[in-house]
C-alpha cells in the first residue's frame, strides 16, 4: 500500500486567514496544496485533502478528516503574518514536539524551501494547535512565507511551482528514508551524485524548473540528486525513460 498523506489548506470560506493588500491566506494555501497534491499523486502517493474548494472547516473538523482517513502523515499549509508589513520574512514549520519523523519532515521541508530562496526560521513546538494535538498521525504545519512581506510574496508567486516541488520532494524524501527500516522497497531515479553541494543544487533547480519532483539526499559525503519515490519498479522505469529523453544520465536505486 502506498503512503497516505493528508494535505490541509489552512483557513477557507468565511475565514480568510491573514490578509494583506487584498491577498487572502486561504487562497494561497489552497493553490499550493492542490499543486503539492498533484505532484504526490503523480508519484504514487494516496492524497486526502481536507478541502479542495473555498469552504470553512474548524481545526477539529480538519483533524477528524485526517483521523478518519487512516493516513500516515498530516501536512497543513499556511502563510505567516506579522504586526507590521515587511517586518519579518521566511519560512518556519510547527510541530507538536521536537521528536520523531515529524521533526525530520519539518526540517527537510524548511531546508528545501530555503534552497528555493526563503529564509529558514527553523522548527518550533506548538502543542496547543488543534491540528497538531488532535491528529493521530505525525503532523507538520508549514508557514510558507509571510503574506505581509512583499519579498516573500514575490518569491511565492515567481517560484510557485518550485515551492510546490520543494515541499513534495521533502515529503517523499523523508518518507522514503523512513521506509528503509520497513519491508516495502522504493525505487528512485538518480540523476547525479556530487561532493560539492552547489553542483547538486544547480542540477536540482534545473530539474525542478522542468517539473520533475526532484530532491537531494546526503549520503556518505555525497549529495545525490534523485527523482520520485516509487513502490512499482515500472513507474521508476517510466520516469527514467523520460529523464533520458531529456538528455540526463540516470540510474535506478532503491
């Protein structure tokens, strides 16, 4: 069975979330969640959405949807805000406590978004948040930049696809590493392995610009640029053929 991920678009309906110059948090979160979900689904993940339209749900309802789905992980997407415009910028992730795979997931998401261009504000504990306290699976709430930061909004809009790819890639990479201790085998397509991080970053950005769900894994001093995380070998072979058609040298790894 594939991993089941609940994606939650923060706020919605009568609750716009943070608002800045006519921009509503609820719209940014929904657009980003739908794009992340598309990438995960294309890579064999089972995705459950708390909402796909502009509707309001209480945090308890969101947690209930997740719990009833029997999902393996819960990711909630939000935009941050500050008392004054352009006071702060950057991304941060919130978790119930700093332990387990949820901490690893949060750190990986932050690191991936930092590579896109955001300032990394770190991972913080928020045990009082309902969607982190009432969900029965590991949960991460991602603050994808400040909605009242002009710099963050420019980055959010100009690199929207890269942001979605970064978050999806971090999710896949984290769960794929976790699966090493489990019975299922995952297949990934490796496109490069470098000792210099900048070389790996350059290839990562190139692949992401072309729409590939790429991510970087650090292993024994090498930065490995890989695409996808598939339980079916055939899906990995299909991706490898596509990459080779685009001119890349590839290797399927597990």
